[in-house]
């Protein structure tokens, strides 16, 4: 009996001793120690977590063949078989990083992305509206980013030596014709679309994707929102604007619909605050209505957005010889876009889109001398009907790598009817262009560190009866966890502007070739970007002029050329100062062109190439915002600087001497968030040009020595507004949190 | 002698049978107790690993999955912004397993609500409304099952506590809800030592903050 007990006892001792096998070692990611890794034996309770120095140690009671597993978020699972027999096991583990969206390099040379995607986020919709001086306009806020010019007398984004027309706007992949309110001489117009329509904004200042075309300089790619967050009704009231909107979301039906109706009129404002810049014969007014529908249908997401507006404006300006020049504009615009995004199978999806836009500008111009005699009177009806269909297939090759290809077709009717009331004389010029493109692009992640995006685009335009093939390539390499280097190259073609095509069609594409190098460091809510670029322009439109003779567009050729090169800096910091967010951007630009209306060779001392009037050498912006969560009060300050613009002085033979004074603009806004009964309410007060500087965008000439400054109509603008939203509003949770 | 041998074999046999559940209880007791004092990221990471390990072994028990989800969701508040969604996805997968093993459980819905709240942190601006709403819906669902569960009121009060006054939150609004939670905590009796009983520490801290003002 005793023997047996002894035997049993010794047996249990033995089993105890043999049951414990110590496993220890160190976990690394190949280089550095990796803490927090879970190391355990498969199908057992035995395991531990690695320490701050990567070391670990635990004991197991398992015997025989065991499988040691190590797991960690963001890393591939590690598995190794070992034999447990009581002898300590030393196992050093090397964890391999997973190729993942979080860790992977981003292909971003030339582009600024904004949206919900947390990485590489530069500007969100809320950033746009709270940027002082942007006046809630998408392009207004983008003008605080590097690469753009502070042009105040023409609409559009002037990017890296390019004209405004060289930047194209895309909504859900579809090109938008007339994205800005119609041009008025020497006055920049706002974009038509509200920043709150979009969940993502990607602004490319060069080297953009082959999915897009017909913009020689830049692409503004806007991605519309999916379902609204909830049902809500909005009212807005300001010194220039009145608006009402409602969005309804039937969540179980996966259906949403909404509309916004807005009316703006400057009558009360200009009645109160007299303007010296110009007198209005018809106060600017604008009536807009938009409608949206979202429906999830099986594996498809259907989105429709319709927009229409009707605006009027009449302006009188006296010139130096006391003639009164009047300009009247009535604009009708209608736009509709329908997109269907369908998941075909696990790895395939297809995006189909169709859009149509109609734009009619009824312009009347007249010139009356100081003695009352009518010198000129004419009507111009300018019309554009633009239709587009587009299909893009996406194949998800692996977790991140994708292949996209597709085709698009555009039908564009452009018509200008000119009627001179005095002569009388009338003429209609019009053309129809059928444009087709096919494109393909791969986004290939070789690892978390290295990615490439090669692409190619083929285009054909019937009006000029020419095709082109444009290759594009971007490569990005991650130097370490916070820094990366990217390169981009691409060829970008654009059809001649309609002002040429209306008079001559035997023309070719204008072409720009981009080379971009980008360095980016993102760490702790701070972003630093440095970018250098070189851009070569070929086959630009050129009309040679001789002073004293009328300009003939029918003489235009593709004989123009030019270049642009420069360096840019962007720094944003949300961290260093509490409740503050600021960014600084600087652009240096060296650009010259021989294009557009260029004097005939041998005229005066005109150089071979000149710096265009819309391209300033130095541009800098400082945007600062602070929010006091305790008082729900915030303010923002924006300072824009631009060195002078070169301008054309027909009476100075040596062109380059004529440069406007430097441009400074200091704007400020204040906002206060509160709750009035059930409505979330925001009060906003904004003031532009606080210092009362006299911004000069250029000069118009009438006679030697008599130049006329081009400056904003309202030297300083005050904005006072109130926005109310009933129903629990999206801004509720976030305005505060976003500024934390 | 025979008796002893029989007894011994019976003992051996029963240990073999019960060892598993004993080990389970022992491990759970140990780590649930550790959870009561867990504060740092490392604490939660270690516990998350341990509960996941137990869960992988005890695939019919809902509590390891529940605690693994809870630890991952708690880790969010001390983690890199980039990791929030990964951790929340993991927590979601864990709590879904718990939910399938133990359907209609208020405690599980509380965790679901907390995961939704955690996801807001990635980008409060664009996510606040969507996930804030979802979080509220899970809490409502939990209330219909077990209104006496103090962690429902606690989670609701926490939301109010961190929401600014003008958005319908604030300490004034949070206080009565947290007081209600505190009352429920006083009378709350967990089904066992390893069943959910966390939260009173958090509740008392917030109430202290409310009373300061």
C-alpha cells in the first residue's frame, strides 16, 4: 500500500516536473522589438504577451508536439511546431508586416486628398467652410493649398502656370462642363456646388490618373456622398442668401431623397454698404434648386443629382475716357448626373454613369459716351449642351492592388450667336464634337513600402479629327513609418478652347508633360509636404496679333509652347497648440509661355516667351483656426500673399517691366454654435480684407499712360449668416470633436 | 486497496473530465479580476490576448468572446488613430460570436454600442452622426431586454458626459443618468464571478467630475 502511494506520489512529482516546458524569446518586426504580441500554444490555455522590449516567457504543461502561434494586429500570423519535453525552448519570432491599407505607402505625388479616409487627409468639407476667406467655396479653400494662384478676377483654379480652363472638375468620375457661375469680365465667380455634397475631394496639381482627361494642368475630383446621416431640415439666412433644404432618409428601404432651394440677392447688401468699384444696373441675383436621390438596390448603389439655376446681373463701369460700358448677363444652367455602382462578384465591380448639362448665357453689352451717344450695343447668346456616358470596371487583384479600365463618350454642342444691334449684323457659330476615350490603370502594391500606378489613356475627338495616346505613371516608396517619397510622370492632352474651335477646326491637341517629385512626412497630426515639378507645354493655341489690327481667331495655330517649374511647401499642424489648427503653404513658380494672343515676331522688343498674367512667382498662405469648446466659439484667420502679376502694357515695348504691386489679403471669420429650441444653430460673421489693402489684379489700358485698375467690386465684404438645422444634425457631435 | 485504486481511478477520471472546466474557471477568474484593475494600454492588450486565447480554446463559451471584444474596444481609446478600425473590426467579430452563442443578451448589446462609439474617433466629423445613432440603437435594444443592467445607463451617461452641452450633452445631462447607473450598480449581482460586473469605477469617477461643477 505504502509502496503504491509512494509510486503514485513519485509519479505525480514526475508528471509535474515534466509537464512544465518554458518557452521564451524575443519578438521583432525584423528590425525593432515588438511589444503587445500574443504568443500562445495552439489549443491550450498557455500563452503570454510580449513586453515593451519584445521579450516574452511562459510555461506550458502541454507535452509532445506543440504549435507556437504569435499574432498581432497588422502582422501576418506566425506559426511554428516545437517539441515540449521539459527542456526550455528559446524561440525568437520575426513577425512579417501585413500589406494593409493602414501601413501601405500612398501614391500621392501631385495630389491632395480629403475625405473620410483618415490617411493623407488634408482638407475636409468642414475645413473648407471654416477657412476664412473661402466664403464656403470649394475652390476658395483650395486656393490656400500650394500650386494654386490667388487669381481674383477670373474663376477657376490656376495651377502651376496653367490657365483656369486647364483644371477640370469631375463629379463621381464624370466631367462637369461649366462648374462655375458664368464669367463676368474681371470678376471671379463661385463654384456652383456646395462642399457639403461631397464626401471626398481630391485635388491634383499634376500627374493625375489616366481615368481622367482633358485637363492639361490639374483635376479636381469630387466624390458625392452616399446616404445622408439622418433626416433633417435646414434653414439658412444671411445678408446675401436665403435657403431651405430637406433631406429624408428611409433607412429600412435604403432610400433617401432631398432638395435644397436657395435664393441670393445682393440688393440689400449693396444698398446698405455703398460700393465704389462699379454700379449695378441689375443687382446680382441667383435662384438655385437641387434634388438628390440615393437608392441601394441589391448589389447596386444608385445616385442621382440634379441641379438648376437661373441668375441675373447687370453692371456699368466708366472707363477713363468717360464712356459707360454696361454688361448684362442672364444665365440658365441645368445639370443631371446618374451613376450606378454595382458589385459584380467578390473581386469585380462596375461603375456606370450618364450625365447631361445645359448652359445658356444671354449677354448684352453696350457702350455709351459721356455725351449720351450709343457707341456699341450687342447681344451674345452662348450655349453649351454637354452629354456624357462612362463605364469603369474595377478588378480587385489583391487586398490593395486593383486594375481599372473603361471607356467614355461625350457629345458636346457649342453655339454662340452674336447680334450687333447698331450695324445691324448677326452671326451664329457652332460646332458639335464627339469625343471618345478608353483608359486603363493598375494600382500595384509590391509591399507596404513600394507601390506603382501605371496607366494609359487613348482619346479621339471628331471636331479636330485627331487621336492621342497619353501614358501616365506614379511610383511611391515609403522611407519609414512616417515619411515617403513619390514620383509622377504623365502626358496630358486638351482640346483647344471653344473660343478657337468656333472659328477654326483644323487644329490639334494642346499638350503638357508633367514630372513631379514629392516628399511627405505625416506624424502626430502634423503633415509636411515638399514637392518639385517640371511641366513642358507643347502645341499651345496661338493667335499672332499686330497692334491696331483686329484679332482673327481663324488665324489660330498650335504654334505655342511654354514651360513651368517650381517648388512647393505645405505644412499643417493640428497638434502643437491646443484647439488650434493651422497650415502654411508656399509656392515658387517659374513659368513662361509663347501662346494665346501673342504679338507677331519682330514687334517691339517682345521677348520670345513671357510670364503669363495669371502666374505670380511667389504665393504664400497662412490659415489659422481656433475653437473654444467651452464657449462653443471659434475664429479663423487667413492671410494670402502673392507677388505681383505681369500684365500686358501695349505701350511698353519691354514687356517684363510691368508688374502689379504685391497682393495681400487678410480675412477673418467668427462662428458661434448654439441651440435655439430644437435647432442646432451656427452664427457666422466674416470680414474680408481687414487691413483695407487695395488689391490690384491687373490693368486695362485705353491710351498711353491711362491705365485702369482691375480690383474686386467689393473692396471689403462682410458676411453675417445664421444656419439652423432641425432634426439631429451631423454637426452636432463633430464640430467640437473635430477640433480636439 | 481495491477501493483506493478505484477511488484513485475515479479521481483521475473526474480530473480529466473536470480539469477543462476548472482551468477555464480559474483562467477566467484570474483575468476577469485583472480586468477590474486594468488601466493602461498594455493591461488591456495583454487581457485582450488572453481572452482571445481562451475563446479559441472554449468555442462554446460566450464570455471569453465577450471580454475579448470589450478589451479590444477599450484599447481604442489609447491606440493610434490608424488602428481604431482594425481593433473595432476585431471587437465586432468577437462580439458577433458571443451574440450567436448567447442571443438577446443586454450585456452584449452594450459592447456593440461601445464599439460604435469607438469608431466615431477615427473621424468625428464624418462619422459622428452615423455611428452615434447606431450606438444609441444598440442601447435601446439592450434596454428592452434588461433595463436593470447598470452598464446600459453607464454607456448612455458616458456619451452624454463627453458630448458638449449645446448638443444635448454635458455634465448636467449626464449626472442623472450616471446616478441612475450608480443605483443600479449598488443592487447589481453578477450571475457569477466571471460574468460582467465592470463599470462602477468608471461611473463613480464621472459622477465625481459632475459634482465638481
